[in-house]
C-alpha cells in the first residue's frame, strides 16, 4: 500500500506543478494543451501497448461514447484552465478549477439518483463562500474578468468530464486514460485547426519545459495516477487528490512570487476544506444506501 500511496501522491504533486511549468512556455494556452495532450497520449499509448494492454472498451460502444465525450470536455477544460493561468495566476486559477468536483456533488442527486448528503451541502456552501473571499475584491472592482471566467468555465467542464467518465463504468484504469487523453488531443487539434490553421513553432527556450509538461507531468503523471488509484480506497483518492491544488498554491507562491492576501488565504482554506469535507463525509453518509466506498 505504501508503494501505491507513493505513486498516487507523486502523480498529484506533478499535476500541481503544471501551471508552474506552463508559465515557462511562450505559446498560447490552446497550443500548450495541444502539445501536452499529443505527447502525453503517445506516451500512454506506447506504455499501454508494451504492457500488453487490450482495448476492451470497443465492446461497449455506449460507454466508449461517454468516455470520448469526457475526453473532449477534458481538452476544453484544460484550454480554459491554461488561459486562466496566464490571466489571473496559477493559484487563483487552480482554486476556481477545483470548484468542479463541488459542481458534481450538487448534480449527483439529480443525474445519478444519489441520496443528497447534508455534509455535501455544507461543503458546497463553504466553497461558495471561499470563492467570494478569493475573488470578491477583484469582481467588485472590475467585474468578472475573462481570466476568472476561464477558471470557472474550466471548473464546469471538469464537472462534465467527471460525470461522463462516471457513466463509462466498464472502461477503467489505464485504458480509460489512453482513450480520454487521445480524445482530448483530437478536440484541441480541431480547435487549433479551425482557429489558426497551423501550429506556431515552439520557441527554443520553451522546448524543454514543453517536453517536461508532456512526458513527465502528463504522460508519467497519468501513468502513476491510473496505475495506483484502483488499489487505494476511494476516500483516500479523494482526499489525497486535494494535494494538487494545495501544492499548486505553495509552488506558485515560492517559485512565481504569487501571494494571497489573508482574506484570500481564508477563502482558499474554505474552498479546499469544503470540497474535501463534502467528498469525504458525503461518501460516508451515502455508504449505507449501497454506495461503494472502496
């Protein structure tokens, strides 16, 4: 179990550094995501084939369609997220992005007929209050900026990603990651082709961080994530997953000089704490009704 925990925590810490690495790439947000998904999907596909994996998802066209829709949502979500990184900073963008799981909490009783949990309602309220504290001054001063809107749109699409992924119940693990990341690449490639026709040449100084983002953060990160998560309890996966936004906040403060005011720090604590509280205790409250917790 220690090995699986080590792999999983390593993966979320890698994901938490995505914005830091991307800040050193002199390309547009959609082009960064294009290269990231291309390199990452090729890496995962190669590892999957070399490990003797088989595409069992082809036997369930309905679930495969849901998974491809999830991948499309992931590609679009990442484009909005990386645009938010550039406009409002890694920390605030990450906090906005992590409202996505809370949106899923709210929609789950309607879409999946899950019993509403009181803890999830409290968690959702804490997240909303946290968002007001983090972004309230900026919104009051200049309205909802395009950067903040991108962060919130990335959260909405993250929720869409999770919902469609949950519907693709028969395609799990490594194969799930290969299909999803490949669909993300195709989505971003089509968007780039329609928007500008060709891809901008990668500046020499951006090549190394781009390869790092593609091979290490995306390819290796997804491999570590999906090869460990199925061996860990669901609650551990949910709670440890919040190391990603926490590490993003810390790294952006140390390496990029981004600073949150005391009020914003309190808001960040409410966002992360409320989401984790709703996820952890919401699962415990739902368990007696038949929901699996491991």
